[in-house]
């Protein structure tokens, strides 16, 4: 008898045994059901958080480098105080940098402040006012849903024009068009020339749609004449990111006239820093979740193993008869392994059936995604649990002496 025939026969006998002991099989699967529900919900939560996080930081751009005075990921008080003493970045440095870089597609200076914006009797508070140039459209990757972006002429002349985020536009103009109207930013009047596409929020907090973009020269005249700048650098090719980063670092050191022995007095930030931080946090969450899931599956597996030992004891005479007429050890072992795996597979399918509506409920409050990958992992875990739990009972059955087994009543 070949392995395929043995597997087919083992399936038939195993399912017959499961049907013959329906109540016992149902109770046995409860531990596995709980474990698989836990595995599935943990997987959906992590995958949903990962997708939401990547959407949230997509505005940063994987191919954009940000030159700042501060490092985004610095948390210690000593580092913060040391960075506070750094010289601010200025517009002249951005201009020099643009002339120096060969691997950059665009170099854009940007600075910001928080101010209210008013239109007639309506008001939008704490709006993120960004002063920048036409290159911002390239480095930020945002689009315009209504009207247009600021023209090079308006930017060069420092005209009082602005492009609003969708939240600001809807707050001030509700369903009416904002383009062509004049708003008051701080104490200055600006003409609205466009409205940005909706971007959502950053890490579930700061809204990226609560902003207004104005020409840099107008920002310097109206709000701050000597602000601290951020310089955004979009590289030509993503594959050249590390090379472009090193070119940028060397150019900045030269522009800021740092001696070879002096450390960098600026920071080059990028999207990978947030991704790395998120993966560390997600890894910790996953480790805790796997521990809890492992305990659930371990308890369920012990239950399966005990029931399989009972099943082997009840069918000792049957095993003796099969061995007496020529059944091999592997045939007996395969039969009981299939039975244990089948019970766990049923538990896995029931667990998935329960996890699906729970995931739909969770989606109303938190990001969660029940993907085919998560479902496949859940099924695989249930099968592996069944095989591991059924191994020792199956091994014991396979090694029975047929004479002793036939004597069993």
C-alpha cells in the first residue's frame, strides 16, 4: 500500500471516529477555537495597524530627505539640550545646497507657524501655516483638488496668495468653493488660489488637512523674518537614497563650515526612522500577543493530546487487529495524526468563522484587516498544533504489540 492509499484510508477511519464521538470532538476543539480566534485577531490587529501606519506616514515620502536642526527620533534630555544649541538653518544654506547636489531632483526650503484663519464670521484655529516655494509640490507629493498651486511668479514676488487644506476649506467655506475668496491669516489678507487633496492625519493625531501654504517671501514679511528652516530634498532615484544622503551630509558640512573633527550640527531625517520605530513597537506587541496565543494553543493542545490518548486506549483491540493483518507502524501513526489534525482543523475553521464578525466590529473603532495571509497562518497554526498534539498518542499506538493489543477487552 502506497502512502497516498494509506493517507486516504487514514482520513476515512479518522473522520469516522470523529463522527462517532461528536460531543467529545466538539468539546475537544474548544481550546483550539479560543487559540485560533486569538491568533487571528492578533494578526488582523497588527496587519491593520501596519497598513494604517504606512498610509499615515506616506506623505513623508520614502525618497525624501529632511534636513532639520533636530533629529526626529531623539528622546533623551541631554540630546535635546545639545540640539537646542545648534545654529538654525537658513534660506542661504538651502540655496547653496540646491547648487551643490547632483543626486537631488528638488530642494525646497520650508518654515511654519500656527495661526488662526478667518473668513467673514467663520474661523479655523491653530492652522499650520507653511511658507515655501514651488518645489514643495514635488517634495511633499501632494496634489491640488480645486484651483491650482501657487505660481512661480507669485512665489518669487511674495504675493499674498494661499492654498488651503481640505479641513480649513470646509470649516471656512463649508460646501462653497474657496477659490477666489480672500481670507485673513493672522492680521494679513490672502487670496485663496487652490485647495489641497485630502491627506488624512499623521499617526492618528495631527491632521495634515489643517494647513495653509503661502509663498516663502510673504511668510518672511508677514509672520517671521528670521525663522528656523527645514530643507526638503527629493532624490532622483530611490535606489540612490543612501548615496544621496551621504552627498547631502557632506554638502551641509561644507556649507555650515564644520571642521573634520566637529560632529554634524544638523540632522538628516527620513521616513525609515518612523518605520523602524513602529516595527520595534509592533514587534513588542506581537511578542506579547504570541505569548498569550501560545498559552491558549498550549492548553488546547494538551486537551487534544489527552483525548487522543483516550481514543488510543479505547481502540487498542482495533489497533491489534489491524497490525495482525499487516498494517505498518506508519499506517497506524498516520491514522491518529490525521485524526488529531482534523479535530484541530475543525477548531481552526470555527475560530476563523468567529473571528470574522469580531473583526468587522473592531474595524469600527480600530484599524483591522482580516487578509488571506492571516487566514492562511491561522489554518497552518491549527494543523501544526494538531500534528504536535497527536504525535505522542499516535507514536504509542504505532508501537503497540499486536498480541498484547488483541488481549485487550
